[in-house]
């Protein structure tokens, strides 16, 4: 999905239907710095929820890291609840996200029943 503000692309995300057909995963949410706080992330979340509802899929899931406090607040405002949290080893984090870090990364998994 692509979000535009005043004709300029300012956010993207993907909706991936899981093989079992029981959930959609919201992936790779990104909103440009200048568009944050303007409801763009919420519009993208709603687009993924609508995608799930249109396919009669009962759940939307996502993962984020604990450092993304504003994103976590937005997901919780939209009804997502935390279902799991775990530390991701540095090497796995680098492989999954392409970001090198010396710190422990805590991943939070969220779920929304639609």
C-alpha cells in the first residue's frame, strides 16, 4: 500500500496473507519523517485491516521493535494488543532488517482481531 499527502508519496506498507489464511501480516511500514503525526500511519493500518476484512481473514499481525515508541502507540490506538515479546540475537536482527547494531533488540508482536 502507498500513502500520499498532497500528491507526494509519504508512506508505504505491505499486507501479506499467511498460508493458513487465518491472518494477514502488516509488514515494512514506513512513513517519512515529515509526514509523521499527520495520520498517514493510521491510514496505512486501516488499509491493511480493510484488506483482511475483504478476504474474511480474522486477524492482522505485525512485529516491531521496542525502540519504535511512537509506532507502538499508534498500533495500540488502533486496537492492536501485544501477544509476545522476545530478544532477537544481533546476527538475526542484521539478517532480517539489514541494520547493524551492538545492542540487544527486543521484538514485540502485536495482533488485532478484525
